C-alpha cells in the first residue's frame, strides 16, 4: 500500500479513542483486506455487524499479497475509516475479520477468516527456483499461514461446506478445532439475485431475445486469457453481433498487476466491437445471473456459474493446478472443452446437453452445505468472538447491485 509512512488515522481506536468520541463503541472490529478479491468478500460479510450502534469498524490492508494494486482506492471507496497497516498492528480490537491469510498473526484481536472464492478448488502455484518440486498445498488452507510459530492464527476458520473439514484435516489438522461450517455468502447472494435477472440483462445491454455470453478468466499463465492474449478479440469477432452480447470478467489480480488503464487499453478494440468489460470490484455476480452461457476456466466464476444453472464451456483447464476431488475438478469432468479451431457458437449451444438440472443442483450442493444460512451463521460467529449478544432480526442474503460496465473514451476509464 502507498499510505505515507507517517500517516495515522484518528478515530475510535487506540489510546486516543476517547478524545473525539460522541458514541463510544462497546466493541471495535478490524476488517483486513489482502487484495481486491478479498476486500469484495469482506463487503459481503462486514455489513452484517456494521449497523449495530455498539460496534465500530475500521478497515486496513495487509501487505502480505503481491496484488494490492487498486486496494486502497477500493477500501476508501467503501466510505469506511481506513487505518494504515502499521497502526492496525499496534492497536487492540475485539475482532478482526479477513477473507485471506498472511500476516494476521501480527494483529491484537481474535481473527475470523472466510473464503474469498468458491471453496478450495485450486492448488497453490509452484514457485520458480532450483530445488526439486514438492507437493503443493490447497489455496486458502496453507499450513504455513494458518500456523505461525507454534500457534494457529485464526480463532475461527469459516468453511463453506462440511466436506472441507476433511480437506483441512489433511492440510492443517491443528486448525480443525477452530473450523466452523458457515456456508457461502456469495452463493447465497447469487441465489437471492435470480429474480432480478431481467434487470441485470438490461443493464448489460442484452435484448429480450439475444444471447448473453459471459467470458471469464482467472489470473496466471494457465488461465483462459493467459493461454492466448488475443482470445477476446476472436470471441468478439464471432459472437458480438446479431443481438448477442459478450460480457467479460477478469480476475481482480489481473487488474491489480497491470493497472486499470492498461487492461482497458488492451481491450478497447473489443469494447468498440460491443464487448462489455466489467470492473474488478463488482458486477461479475450480476453477469453470472444474467448469462445464458459461459466460456471460462478453473476460476471461481466458472464454478458459481455452473451452480447457478448456466452451461459452462472450458476454454482452458490446467488439470495440474486443480485440487483433486474438489468442485472445480468435478467441473472439469463434466464441462465440455472449447475446441478453438472450430466455430464457437455451436459449441456453446451444445454445452447445454452436458448440464442437466440435476448436474447444476449437484454443483450448488458442493459449494455450500448451509444454503441460505451463511449470513446468519457468520454473523453469529462474529458476535460469539466479540462476546457480545446479537441484536436485531436474523440477516438475510441481499441481491447484488446492478452491473456497471466500464466506459472508455481513450483518456480515462470510468
């Protein structure tokens, strides 16, 4: 992050908390973001307690990730109080909430973590180097981040599905004692958004009879866009006409690494052909609800799409990067592979035959063993850690907002 080294945010935290206080908080909470992907998931979870007038929430960014580009702007755009990391690790809180791991052991608070994607589906990337290769951990369950200097870091490790306990037991058995099955808040919001599908389609420019194709790529050289830098241009040339609408979702790490202006510049020609490019912060979930078909890879968006009833064609699928037995591995076993030397449209149409209602339902069941209950379960766990009685009615999943595709005038992306 690029906060000035001497910056210090005044507010209801730390030794000077009482100086400007009007409504003294009963509990103080820190929301810790590692990158935009994790920050977006925190934006699903932290509001579950922000409306409680007994609770004051601050945000900060952990410098543990390579992909912090755009994170400061995202956090400040939420309108919350943002603390520099050096202040956050020198202040006591009643709870810290994170959607990733790394450097959380430096905090002075019980830590609750939630997944920032669709469960544990990928293996950690192998580092380059000169030593022999070794087995890779499952992302988000890396033992070296969950256990630091002989102590489990999280006080509560929220898992989306009961079967993830078995995976955690293999990767980091010490953390089983703090694991909690809390469901998937993102999936719950997607399901709650289904009645708004028509509104999302209109916002994305899809006519009543047109086909909306969602093109989604995770990050890395083995991703959909990592395999071919001109792939979106080819898809646009073949599909973006005759009432069809092509909408593109790129992993936030892609944006963080290259910068917003660069990414938009690279795909400005596709946008001129009618492709809708969605920003990394929000919009992809509305696009999943609106989509008729998906061209994807082993990223979470492909998994959520299959769970929501949308046929998926895999344009890239690196078997060696997928966790065996995971929902993403199942997607690789079911979804057809795109053959790029053949026309795209007929392959998309044929994909529907691979996805029956029962197949879609099975994908949804694999993502969460507590469907529709994530908000209640996660909020209850946060209040338990704060040692504070809950107030108000049980929370419900909130539909996602309308999507706002990026516009580009050659000078500035908006």
